[in-house]
C-alpha cells in the first residue's frame, strides 16, 4: 500500500471545475495509475486543507504518478513534486491499546426497505449532526476501534452529474482520537475504506500520532 499527498492549485479554473464534481476528480485521479488497475486495487482519496494550502490525499495499492494531475491542477512550471510513502509497515505496526489522532471523510447513510421489498432498499442520507456522529459510533466496533473523543469538523451536500443522472452526496468530515481494539479489523477498514461513496472522496481513514 502507498499513501500519497499532492498539493493542488485552487485558483485554476480547471481545479475549480474538478472540485465541483467528485466524478470529475475521480476521473483525473485515475490518470495517475495504470489503465489495468482493477476494482481489487481500490484507490481511496480525500481533499484536505492545511492553512491556506489544499492537498489531495490518496491511498493506493499501486505507486502513483501524479505528473498528469499536476499538469492539470497544480504548478507544472515550478517542477512541483509529490510525496508518496510505503504504507504497509505502518499498517503492520498497529496494535491493540494504541491511541491515534484520526481524520475521516465519510458518507453517512442508511438503507430503508419497505414491507416486502427485496435487496438493500432505498439509501437515505443522515443529515443532522447527531445522526452523522451516531453513524460513526455505530461503525467503530466493526472497524476495531473505540472513539473516546471526536468532532464533526465539516459537512457538505454535493450534487453532480454521473452520466445522465444527478447524484446527491452528503459528506461529513470527522476528526478526533481513537483507540485500537482489534488491529486486524482496523487494518481491513483502512485498506478497504469505511462506508459508501469511496470513489467520490469518502471512506479514507488516516492516522497521526497523538501530540505529533
């Protein structure tokens, strides 16, 4: 696994155009990987702000090449580079009892079935702060973690086109502290992503040292 960070230029018209649609951003990110990349090699991504800078965070099974992305959304004439680090050793080192700061952008939803309906039913978004926080708490045990403290630090409702359909996507950004309870479950959650809409910038859980 690899974890990468590349800064994007929010002043460019092309960047603003891409940021307006997770579908467009997903397509641009896909140019950073071999065309043979398959569903088993899922790419997770997220947009982060740090002071006045905006970064694209990408987790992938294949080492990326962001040359094309920088040409479109960055500062290509400056010789801009990106940061990619191997991630497997970090994931292997996770152990029960560890405490980490975390960040997650997710798509909190539920499936509602009518009487007699087959399948998963209709997918409905959780829209209130309490509902979205409860959604994350309900996923904590399955992800192998406990959440002693966290906050909802960002909320948005995105609408964009996918083929001939309009997609509405509720995004919630969480930050806080977690304790590792089941390291294998946490590794699986971090590798596969948490929740739905993973192709659209949701599901990527990242960890940082407490006080670091």
